[in-house]
């Protein structure tokens, strides 16, 4: 697995909520938090906050959908819980060779 695969999980789910919502997430991360698209995987906390800002109460649904997509693509099965977005994200990041995340 690669960083690209994790980014694609996020992209696919955000696409389901519409291009304007997807753009709002990425623009918020880039402009307000200084996190470019390629660096999203390094800061799942910022992504969590941004999803809350963009989707408000619906962010729980979005985070769960992203977590389920990650679980499927990264074959996390029973090692992850889709209700624990950041933990699922972290498990996937650990499968990316050559990348060291703290």
C-alpha cells in the first residue's frame, strides 16, 4: 500500500458527498491549516477537525464512511473499528512502507 491509496480512500468517500463538499474540505485544510493535499495523511487530527467544520453533525457519517473504505482497501478487517476514525487511519498509515508517522 502507498500514501496514494490512503488519499484515494478519502477522495472516493468525499466524492459521494459532492464536489463542492470535497473542495471545501481540501481548501479548508490548505488555506486555514496550511496542510496540502499530499500531507493529509500526516495529520488525521486536522482532517477530523476539518470534516467537523465542513459537515457539522454529518461529519460522523463521513468519518465512518472513510474509515470503512480504509478498512476495505487496507484489509484491516477486525483490527479496526469504523467508529474510531483516527485509529483506523493510523492502522492504515502503518501499512505504508517507507513512511514513518508519529
